[in-house]
């Protein structure tokens, strides 16, 4: 069950681009106004740093997953306590992502379909691809879906060009200042920071030394695509309207009409987001199931899928409305992102590096 550096690149790009572009534009625009593109650049730098730390940590023990080398670095019991928090994090975020996907699809396409059916269809798809071939199947899906997402991004740019107004991004910096720009960068940075899951993937790479370049290029490409989508929204609507939309980019796609012939481009955007969320949820299901099997010494990791999937389904039904999902997003930004995605990995990297050097000496 191996993946290549090429597959890792497209997996990171696919999972990072779609959901970040769909869910993270509104609040940064509200905070940073027309300077939201600067916020996106700052978010990219933050995420490149967190990804660099995650990869460097994993390369200390390239043959082991995060579940294994955390216990090697911290010891058996402390390591297990830390790892339980990560398993809970992966479970909860999988359920919330599934619910956010279902809410969007329900609003955009299937408003007469029960929400739990929309959830079950996606859950069934990710269970099938994960159980049938594991990470190998997900990697092959990424090889196909990634280029399609990139092509769709290019098509969106081309079709929206006639509605651009470059005056919408002026003045630069004068109306916002450094603090709103920094605040506006945190939400997209926390979404892009999900590239942390490479700590569970590098052990499956046929050439682990390619993990750094593949991961950083994947994050950089996805961040650039999101940056371009943010610019499209600002150039079409200006700095005020997008802050009032739930899905600004979807609204921009609905606005596109080329000579009254090419319309309903928003369907393309919906497709891109659905396949991107499919890759992300498949990866989360894999790392959660595989990690659970390793932590609790299960003989076959695929058996854990039949425990994880129902829990994720139940979690996805818990939010009563989008406000509940937004409350989790605030918790993710305020607690999980700084602690689980930045603080603990940096601490593990420092301790692991010291242990490695002392053992070599």
C-alpha cells in the first residue's frame, strides 16, 4: 500500500483547494476587505511552515506512522494520551466536514432530499474507496481528481474575466491595516493546516525523501488556487458584498454568463468542491481507521472502518444548523489549530531531534 510523491502532491492539492475556497472566503473578506489577498499570502506562509514541521517530524522516523513514532518519542503512556486527542480530532472534523458538505449540496442541488440521505451517499463512497484499496485507491483517485480540479479552476478564471473590475482591489492596505489582515489570514490558514495529515502518509511513500517537496508544492499550489478564487470574488463583487454571502465563490459562479450561451457555471464549481471533499473525507477515514487499529493493536485495520464510519455519521447529524458548525470552526481555529497542528508537532520535532542526536552520539 504505497503512494508516490506525485500522488501525494495531488492528494494535498485536491483536499486543500475545494473546501478552503468554498468555506473560508466570507469572514476574511469581512475582516480585511479588498486586502484579503494579502491575508491569503500570509495564510500560505503559515501553512507552509506547519507543513514543513510535520514533514521534518515524520522524516525522523520515515518507516513509522504518527501513531508509532509519537510513542517512541514521548513514551508509551504519554504518547497514547496525546494520540487519543488526535483520534478524537480526526473523528470530529470528519463528521463536521461531512455535515458542511451535506448542507451545501442540500442548499445548492437537492433541497427536497432528506439531509441524511445526502450524507449517506458520500459516506458510502468514501467507505467503499477506503475499504477496497486503502491509501493506494485514494492516491489513484487523487491523480485523476487533482488535475480536474486544477482545470476547473482555470475554466472559472476564464469565464469570470469579463466581469472583473480591477478597481475593486484598491486602495491597497490603506482601508484595513495590519491587524485585520492578520486576523483574516487565520481561518484559511487553519483549513490549509489540515495538510498536517501527511504525518500519517509519509510512512506509505515509496520514496520518503520526496515527501518534503511534494507536500510543500501541494500546499503552495492549493493556496495559490484559493488566492486566485479570492481575487475572482473581489474583482466581481467588490469588498463588501462577499462578506454577506455564505458561499461567496458559489455566488460568483452563479453570476457568470457568457453571451447568454454559457450559463450555470456554478454546477462546475459544485462538482469541483464535491470531489475535493471526497478526497479529504477519504483521507480522514483512512488515517483515523489505520491510526485506531495501530493504537489499539487491531490485527486488520479495515475492521476499524466499520466502527469509525457510523460514529462519523452520528457526528454529522449532531449540528442543528450552520451556526453549530461555525462554533466547531471557532473551536478548531482557537484550540485545535494552535495546539494540535502547530504546538504539539513542533514539540515532538524538537524532542525527537534531540533523542536522535543523543542516540547517534
